[in-house]
C-alpha cells in the first residue's frame, strides 16, 4: 500500500516540474530585401535570403505564410514576440531563408509582403 501511494505521488510531482514555455504572440513583419539567384534549373532547390524588420529586439522569426494583397498572391514573414514587455524597443533587422523548389520551366515571381499594400518581388527564370 505504501509503495502504491509513493508511486502516485511521484507521478503527480513529475507534472508539476515541467518548465513552462513563455507565451508568445505572432505578427507579420515587413520584408526589406530578397537576395538570391535570378535563374535556376528544374529539380534544383533555390535559396533566397529574406531580410525583415521586427518591432523590437525580442522579436524572432516564426514562419512564412501565404497572403493576398488585393488579387495578388504572395508570402509574408511572421515574427513571434513574448507577451511580456520587451526591455529593448529598438526595431531589429533579421534574416531567414526561403527555399523554392522548381518543378517546371518558366518565369516565376517570388513575392514577399513589403507593406500593407504591396509586395517586394524577385523574378526567377527556370530553364
């Protein structure tokens, strides 16, 4: 009986010792530059360096998501911020890598949200 009581107590204390992940919120970040090749080949991944500005020094890259501005389709960078107040409110430039995997020939436009009303566009020709 004592063994059973000890094992139940130890199981419940394991849950109490979990470290909590800080809570965050995610917001879109405006892209300032897209760097990468203008040409490529079918089946060869092409990497683009995407520069963006976060609101403060606590902001970090979260993800790239699809977005529409009017009738145009493109991408936006989303940054995550801790819910606590950030001590350094200076906007910070960050970078991430976007990988494009071409499966056909043609001219493509890599579009990232630059502002609420426009995209920054990088043209890519796949031969």
